[in-house]
């Protein structure tokens, strides 16, 4: 500690140690806050149509568009260490010729969203007006658990899904499932727990009733109507 | 003339402090940074505001740097007293391993 340079080095060196320990403490406080999310999801309108993966593709595949209603309360996931929560809805179904139908081999995301904490609002990739509105919605609050409440009615899916075979019409045993992924400021990412872990409970609900995809929607009907007219 | 100025500049840049000052600087750096870390965590946790914790930590660290790094006068309160230049060595008794030499 005899000269300016050594003093700077020593202070900075110990600063990094303090940083690491405080970060570890902050990450460990995650376990203190109970996580008791709940969600209920119902399938609305389901359609299967023919399409192609991109404009110039010669491949024709079947795409399912699943509308749904979601009512979720994820407010318990928002603590001081929560940066953002990624919520996503998947559709899963077993293989058609599988012996054990309880194994859901196929799973595809049909909708997702990012819910930011007020401390991470500036990271959202949205327009200026929308950003102002978002920031204003939690003015003066460090945490806003109200953002964890989702209420979607007859929501259009973000992604139309298909299967590797390209065939999807009349698939049975399809189920929608709500998942989340908590992204903290410090610590590890955590996904929807499959087992209870201390104060982190499993998601209450979050599964839809099992349903079947309809037959391919035919375009002939429309053409026929036109001819008649 | 130029040499004298250069020496002064070097002295200021090096910022040497005495032995007691070094002990004090070491203690201050360790204690202040540890206290800042504890305060930023506790305040952040109870107010549930991670940004506050971050800025408390960074602010406290900046304060520690400001207090410890420059050679403040209170680090130089115990200057080492050297023997006067040209004093007779023989008049002093130098002890090495319990034996008087010189």
C-alpha cells in the first residue's frame, strides 16, 4: 500500500471479491421468495391449412393454427432479482403410431411473450410510444407484480406449427401447456419446475384439455361459392 | 531546475505514504468495502430494489477509492526518522544475533 498504484490495485482487487459475494447473496435470496404461479388455458378455434415453410419452397406442409384463452397469475415470480419472465405456450402430442400414447414426443411453441420488471424496461425492443407507456405503467415502483397477471381471450397464436413429416391434420391427444422461464439479474435461469423445490411450487393448472386437430380445411368450398355467385 | 520539477512530479504521481499510513490504508480499504457490500445488500433486500443496491455498492466503492488511493496527509503522520547524515556509526551499537559489532 506504499504507492498510488498499489493502493489502486489492492482496493480494486478487494472490490471484485465484495462484488462476487454480494452477487451470490442476491442470487441466493431467490429461494426465500415463494413461487406460486397458476394458469388456466382453454383451446378455442383450431384450424389446419396447407402452406409452405417460405415463399420459394416447393414443399407443402400442413400448419395448425390454435387459438386459445389464457388466464395466468405469475405475479409471485417478480422479486427484486427478477429481470424478466419469458412465458410460452406449447402444444404437444404423441406420435401417431407410438405404442405408448402418454409419451408426448412432439412439442412446439405456439405463443410467447416477455414480461419485464420495471428495472429492465429499457431492454424491451419496442417502439418509443409503447416504451413510454410501459415505463409509465410502473412509475416509481421497483417491482410490479401486476405485470405477471395475464388475461388473454381467444388469442391468435404467434406461430403456426407443423411436424417433421409435414402431416398434422387429424392428430389426436394434443394438449396445450403453459411454461415460464425466470431470468434473474444475478443467478441462474429457472424454468417451470417439474417437482416442488422448497418454496417453489409447481404450476397450478397450466394444462388444457386434450383435443384433436381437425381435418384439413378445404379451399374448394370457397371456389364453389364464387362460381355460384 | 528541470530535475527538481521532475522529481516533484514523480513524488506526487507515486504518492508514497509512511508505514503507519500503509497499515491504515489497508484497514480502511478492507473495512469500507466490506461495510459497503453489506449495506448495499441489506438496503436493497429490504427496499426490494436491485438498482438501489447496485448504485449504493458502486457509490461506496468510489468513495473508498477517493479515501484510500490519494496520499492524504493523514497517511503521512508518522514519518520515518532516519539517522542524521554523516553521523558516526561507531558511536551506535549495532547488535546482530545478540553480539555487538562495531
